[in-house]
């Protein structure tokens, strides 16, 4: 549930401080049916008299590139899956994105490799951030003045963040804990879900369900959903860190990591979509395992590596990890 006042609250925080829209902007946002698209494609442009571009049909890389060429937007709002798909399209290198001044990403963590490739291809940085339907839009984000690839940036002015351990105590910088957020756009409760409301809306603070750490410079780093974190051999492993390492390998297009129980023991399973012209082999499986060992803690590598044609995703581009666990069981 949201109050009418929550919409101008997001316009006065993220839209004002990060997007800095004016009436001269043209915003291209692909989706309207969740909070990310509601702000980017509707309420934010309307709040300043800017233009919003909406296109029907499936959001294919070619369709998005054609729309950018035709309508010349100044702000592009997509999800990581679409940024990656555009980069892998053969038309990307010859596309003209010079009208853009901002590229925005949310809904799923943006892999550092995708950020680097986009910058190298188009000369543009992607500003990744984290938001939620409970907060109505993005409350922590990278900005043009402060951007670290792979991070979710810093708190958007108007919001406060804190990271607590499982006992509700603040963690030290660099330590992973549970992320809580406070701000004027917070939902008061879930419709007809009293118990979920009680667990999530804790006074002024909202429990996001995300595991995060903050570095010495104040940038927030996503470690995974609380129920996605993996405990292997007594040590916590972040599926996001392993996925980011895997997609840096030249043979990997996409990767998703989940925990599966094998003979009563927790094991890490990586599900891989290979880059074009790559073949799934047992040699490549071992190579990917060693690749992770060389870049992460020794226990942060996939014990099981499976290759698929595509990953199961929601309409907004989020990986449906529960389906990957079901397949492995």
C-alpha cells in the first residue's frame, strides 16, 4: 500500500538528486507495471514537464536500439538483463547513443563486467541502484559524481540506511548484515498481510530482506537476498560475488548461482549461459571453477556447473533462482 504523498517524495529525492530531470529531457523506460517503471516512465517526467517515450512489444535489444535512434532520449532506464542483451547484439557497436546523458539500472544487481563493456562500447556509465516496491523507488544509487562499478552507490538524499546483524546490532564497516531503510516514501503496510507487515515495517524502518556491506567510502555492496546467501563449510558465500566473477570469463554470457543440498551437504551450483561460439565441455567446467578460486576466497567456487540456453527470469528481468534449485533437486 502507498499514500499519494509517496509519489512526490520519490520525485523530490531520487528524481531530483540523481536524475536531475528538466523539461528538456526525454526519458525512455521500458516497463510500467512495477515501481521502477512507474517513476522513470511516468511520475518523474510528469513532475518536471519532461517527455516520456513508451514503446509496445517485446523489449528486444534491436527494438530498444531502434527506439533510441528514432526518439533520441536523454535518459535510458533499463534492467541489467537488457543492458547485457544489447551489448551481445551485433548491432550494438554501430548504434548511435549520443543523445543519452544518463543510463539507469535497477531491479537486479548490475555486474561490473556489464558496466565496463557498456562504457567501452558507448562511452557511457550506467548508474546502478537499489530500490523496492515498499519504498516506491530507488533509495540508494550511484551518481555521475560518485560511481563504483558493482556497488549500489550511496544513500539517496532523503533516505537513511543501516546494516544490522541478526541480533539487530549495527555491523562494522565491511561486515555483511541485513539492510534497513528509512524515508518519506515508505509503505505503511501490505494489503491484508498483517504478519508480513509486522516483520517488514518496523516503525520508521523497513527491512529490505537484502544482505549488504558498506565500504570505507560509504558505498553499499549487495551480497544477495537474505534467503539466497550460502553457508558452505561454515563460511558465508555471496552468490552475487561468484556470479560477477563468472561473467568476467570470456566464455560466459550470463550466470546464476544457487545453493543445493547434495547428500546432506550444501554445495554451490552455477548455471551458465555461454557466449556465442562457445561449447559446453567438462574442461570448461573445471576452468570456470579455477577461475573463481583465483579471484575469490577458495571456498567461493561452484562445485556444480551446468550449461543452459537461457536462465529463467521474471518479466522484469530478475532471475528466478527457485527454479534453478528445483531443477537441481
